[in-house]
């Protein structure tokens, strides 16, 4: 299992995330972080890859393990001004096959 980190950057009235898209496997964990004090929420279009469609700031900052595979569009929105938003993507694939001994 790998742990992946998406960095959210707030620049004036704009957001960016890195990496975009993020590509992980169904055995990995993913969490979001921001290097400033800005708080944000994550909301997936339709069913997301995790246990819930919406991740509040504190949940997004904790490791999340996907429950589904596929391509998932999501929105990052600032808590203080939800009109400041960005729509990146998470790609969850099957883990690579393990060689047989």
C-alpha cells in the first residue's frame, strides 16, 4: 500500500492541486493537504471512490482508501468562500498483479 498526497494551493481567488490527475490503486491511501490555514471541502460528482461522496476538510486531511475503481471528477471548494472552486480528477485502478512464487 502506498500513501499519496494531493496538495491544495490557494492563490488569491484561485485554487490549484498537485498532482492533477492523481492516479492510485485500490490498495493505496489518499489524503489532501494545504500548506496555509485555508480549509476546503471535497465533493465527488456522483458516487465517489471512498465511503462517502463528500469529504469535509478534516476527513480529506486523513488517509482515505478507495472502495471503487474508475475515473472520478471532484470539486475542491474553500469553506470560507465556496465560489472559489476547482474540478480535478482521481483515477483509481486495480493493483498490479503479484507474481506467483
